[in-house]
C-alpha cells in the first residue's frame, strides 16, 4: 500500500535540463532517469528508466524554441508516464508556448492556446504549473488545475536593492511597466517615472512625461518588457535612450503586436 503522500519524482525534457537539475538540487530530489532521443526520420523516442507506478511525477519542460519539438516531446513524456501508472502527472512549463494566441482577433484564425491546453489534458496531465502567462485568462482554457506563478515579486525585491536613486522605467509596452513605477516609491515620495511606447493599433506611439523625461532629469534607467524574443521593439527603445533622442521619433512598426517582440 502506498503512503497517503505518493513519492515525488522529477523528470526533465531536453528543453532546459540545467534548470531541472538546479530545481532538483534545491528541493533535494534526484533527477529521474529517462532516455530522450530521435529516430532517423525525426520522430521523438522516450523511455522512462525507473519504476514510477503510484508516484507523483513532475515533468519540467518549457516550450521554448524550437517550440513544436519541445511541446511534442512533453506530450510524449506525459503519455509514457501515464502508461507507466503514475499516480499524478504535473507538467512544469516555465515558458508556456502559444499563450499569446489566446483570442480570435481575425477571421479564420485558431485559438492555439486553447488547443495546447486540450492536448496537455488529453495526453494525461493532471496539473499544470507555469509562470507569467501572457494573459491570466489562459488559465480558463484548461479543464485541469493550473498553478500560475509570478516572477514579479522576486524581480521587485532585487530591483529595489539595485535601483536606489531616481529611476525611469522604459518599456515598449506601458501596460505591465506601470507596476514597476508604482512599487518604486510612495505617493508622497515617488522615485520612478515612466517612459515608453504604446503598440495600440499596430503603430508605436510615444508616451512620455515631458517634465520628468530622460533628457531633463538625471535618472537611472530600467528597460522592461514582459516577453523578449527577437527584441525588435526593445532594441529600438534602448537605442533611443542611449542616443538621448526623443522617443517619439521612432519609426512605425506595422507587424502584429504578438510577433514584434
């Protein structure tokens, strides 16, 4: 008979094995043994090399690029664990791919975030643990429990120690950047100002407080974006700050918002 609390075992895909090893070292659990390889035609092969019957299984696999390969690898690992009679399977997905495709904003386009949620559930995932989803409503796509963690408290604690002077937060997207402004000072003693870009309607528009702009008030500068892939908007913004030029001189960017970062 198994104990009331099944034994914990942690496995890792190939997306970020170093992260899995560091997590296991922190919690004092050895990383589980599994073979992950590819057949000559590119198909993924997975074999779990230890008994996991009745165990509480955590599979760590962010869906970072190549997204499709890592997502499929995760689904195959989950299926292998389910067929090995694991008691519960938790998919730990620090970066949840396709999360930005969370709405039907044009005719004849998919809601891929919902599709991925369905695939995870169908493969045998009992619970999903992820971080910093593009939109919190993505949790509603799942028919299983979702633990949504936030990195913001850790970042804020660190930044409060590092950014001790007047600080200007610059960002390609003003939405989440406003959070940093609010926590860097009180209403009576505000130390942070905000400068950045608003990508509404696909055109980058300057939003600067001229009285507290970078050129007129000596400040520390903190550049922030919630997701950086190609870094197009972030690079443009940093170039403008470094050159001490008005941010509203930036060129238009007509690419879709979900693909321009």
